[in-house]
C-alpha cells in the first residue's frame, strides 16, 4: 500500500506481465509451450529415417531404421527486480501498475530474446544457435538469392506459420536491394511492392529484434521458419512478490518476478539460418 493516497500495488500482476512479455517477445510467443513440473523429456521421431516400401505376399518387410530420440528440458531460474519510488506510487494520477508491468516485461523479454538468439549464458538446453540447417552468405553481404535459398531450406509442412527473424538494420538493407536499373528487387517489377510494404518479405511476416547479429563471417544474421519448432517448458509459473521493507531506506518498493524454464530446439527441420562464410 502506498501512503495517504491509498495507492496500491496488487500482490498478483503475473497475468499482465506474461501477456506483455508475449507482446514484446514474438519469438517466445511463437514457441511450443509446456507447463510440466520438473524436468521434461519430449519424444522426437526422425520420420525421414523411417522405411516405407511396396511389398509382395510372403516377402519380408524391411523394418524401420528410425529410432525415438528425446528433447530434454531442465529448469533454469530467471529473475527480474524493479524498484518503484514511493513518491511515484503515491501519485494517483500516474498509472503505476502499467509502469511496473512494462518495466519488468521489457527486461524479461529482452533477456529471453538475447538468450534464445545468442545463447549468451549457455544455460538453455538449445537455442537458435543449435539450428542445424544453414545457408551461406558472403560475410556482410546478403543477396536476394540467399534469402530465397533460406526460405526454400524449410520443408513445405512448416511454411504455413513461417516467419523471418533479423535485426532492423538487416531488414532495412534487404529492402534497399536493387537491380541494375535501380528497381527494388523485392518489388518484383513493382507488381508485388504493395504486398511487401510493412513488415512482410517474400510473403511472410518479419520479426525484428536488436539482439540479432548483423551479417558477418561466422554470424547467423537471419533465421527463417516456424518458430514453434522451439520448445519451452515453464515448470514453475511466473510469480511476483512485493518487497515492502527491503528498500524502505530508499523510499522505494521492490517488485521481483521469477520464473523457471528451459528452451530447446524440438523440431530442427522447422528452422533454417543464414550463416556468414
């Protein structure tokens, strides 16, 4: 509770925070989510290793060479702490809850995106750096052919919900690619420019994230595919605690949010990456 104004910070704002996280972190929202307590093993079967053939009567049927694999998800604790000044809380004309939700959600979203993209802390079981299918581009140069090859590297069954992921600067550079007459390549002779205005490219939505590396040797600068191929197990629900006493000498209140989760690549064929060579 605030002061004489009676402003209140609710004990439970988890639903608002998680909704905002999904809004700010489109990769996280598109992943396949599980909520299982403890470690989780997801069975995976390589269908392309399974044998199907014509048979004749009394002929021995060849058994499948495919074997069940597992994608193992553990539990890693993530926490975000926001400090809110009591002078701000006591001002009834300021939307305190909105400020808290935005601050915490932005911090968690940026952290998750960076880990999913760059595997900075090497804690999650698998990230986009684990995607095995890659198409090479030359150093810092990305051509339209590179993007077409990348799009075609993802099988048709994953195309319906496919999207691009890249840095805003990369998207800007791609949109400026021109042919020898100065016509934008993505405009297809101007016939397709209306479809490619906004955050669309080659018929698919573009997700932009500043955590994405720019094109360079050894860097994965563009991802394409169905991001539901990433799996996430949140084995402890996001929880929020209000710390009234800890920061009393700072005339502030702490709002700490924690969650336990792990992420991995559940379907490697669903995604492909552009890798600088």
